């Protein structure tokens, strides 16, 4: 295979599928890799003809070695991960994928005669809980990491492995990735998870198309190397509260007042907040020039992509509302503030980093 190939892990996930499309559309050679599952095989059949697919479980070190040796990529975009809330349900597996598979990929990449550039997907989760009542700054690449949960702790560990490697690398810490593509196939766990998060917590969204552009450019940019970049949408339109994101995205599909009502966060607590915040994206934008879709554009596209289905959705809104409310994590839950980490522990599993994760 060509030395200019980009290997994309997690290629059939939310971000990965758009990254693969973006690379292919710009004429890059792409090898998409993910788990061999029926849904991924179905999606693989829809890929542009030039994209090659290699199935691999990245927790299998010999499969990782074989994959990297066969593809001999010029760059690796490493997206595969077990994300919240699933990482709380399967802590052991999450560590294997989020940390150990990253180590295996790095080792395999370092063993190549032509060492690929490594672009690592990280997250604002590395910064841990952020109480907007007490915090006056926005996140920068230099804000100290202080993860509150295993997911953030795994990302800190994975970042450390990347930094310690002998490869060229970039780490992209993503904010709240949003897609305007319409799907009724929404995971109930994800809906319920949103309802756990403090309604007034700060979240900077970013359109998945722009995330994909950032990853594609990160494989070739000569303007940055061995640097952490913060990937969020433009600061003028993409800085929101958690509840505004959910309700506006639902309204774009005509589910007015649709998402489960979250609770506000406790202004007096520094820990009972989720690990999201607004971010300074100046440097990332300077290097990667990826911010193309404003929040209003994302909503307009969401609405357009829902198309005629908005009418039946609008009619069914009361039913959808009732269903979603029944999934709210704070139904019959004591107190009046969001109790995010305990609510997560109760519904999905212990989110706290253990000693090995810290
Ligand atoms: N979605 C967001 O808002 C967000 C925010 C911050 C960071 N990120 C990071 O961006 C990356 C992509 O996120 P996403 O939203 O596309 O997640 P996703 O869950 O949609 O995709 C992850 C992919 O990894 C694959 N995967 C899991 N275990 C694997 C294994 N053992 N071997 C091979 N593949 C495996 C899954 O099959 C899936 O296709 C992740 O690293 C995530 O942590 C995402």
C-alpha cells in the first residue's frame, strides 16, 4: 500500500465515519478500521469505492501489529474509544481500548521504517468538573488536567503515551461533537445520559464536519507538531449551556421541550459538575482553519435533514416527550441539584478513576 495512506481507527463511529468521508473526498488514500460487527459491515458497503476497510480489534496487540505493518500509513488518526456512558459500564474494557490499544498502536507505529504521524483524539474531559459559578477562565491547552472520571483519566494517560512516543504527533481535545444528520436510531442510554448533566453546565459544541476537517488537516499540517489543540466550534455561536444544546437540537427536529429536563448544577460544589466547558480555540483555528459551520447552520441542517419526518415527529412530540421524561435519570431522585457523578454511578457504574487510571 502507498506510503501516503491515512489509517483511521474507530472509522465507523460518529467522528470516524465523517473523517473517512472527508479524507476520501479530498482524494486521500484511506484505510478505515473498526470492529467487525454487522452494523459496521453494512456501513462499509456504503463507503466511497476508494476506501479500504480492515477489521481489527485494537485490544488484540498482534492484530494491531499486523494492521499497521500491512497498511504502512503516513498518518494514523486514532479515534477508537469507549466513550461515556459506556465506559462506566465496562471499566476494564474501556481501559483496554482507551489506553492499552493506544500504547499498542504507538508501538506498532514506532516499529515502522517510515514512522507515521499520530493524531490522537482526546477530550475536554481531561480537565474534569468545571463549575461555571466559580470559574472565570475558558479552557486552553495549558489549563492543568484534572480528570473527574475514568474517561478523562484514560485520555490523560493516552495523551502521556503519545507525548512520550518518538513519532510526530498532534493531540486534538474535542468539545461536544454534534451531527446534523438525521437518525431515529438514537441510543436511549445517550438520551438518559444527557439528562444527568447539569443543565447550566457550559458546553462548547462543534459540528462533526468541522471536526473531520480538523483531523484531516492535522495529518499534513506543517504549522504544528507535538502540540495539543482544542477543537470546538466558533466562540461566537457554539458556546452554550447543556440544556440549550439539547432543547435547541430537539426543537430543530420539532420535538419542542422534548429532551428530559436536567437539573441545575450546585453552585456551591466544585465537583458536582460534568467535565465540559468553553474553550479557547484560537490556536487550533490558526493551524487547522476548521471552523466552517456555525451553530445556527448546524441547526438549520439538522432541520433540513429531518425533512418531511419533522411533521410526524411534531405530531408525536407529546409521546416522545413522555418517553424521554421516563428516561430522565433524576426521576424520583432526591435533592434539587444535579448529582452527576452519583447519578452516573447509580445508573451505569462507578465513574471515578481508580488508582491505576489516575
Ligand atoms: N463525540 C464527542 O462528543 C467526543 C468528545 C470528545 C472526544 N471524543 C473522542 O473522539 C473519538 C471518536 O468519538 P466518537 O464520538 O466517534 O465515538 P464512537 O463511540 O461513535 O466511535 C468509537 C469507535 O471506536 C470503535 N471501537 C471501540 N472499541 C474498539 C476496539 N476494541 N477495536 C477497534 N475499534 C473499537 C467503535 O466500534 C466505534 O466505531 C473518541 O476517541 C472520543 O473519545 C468524542
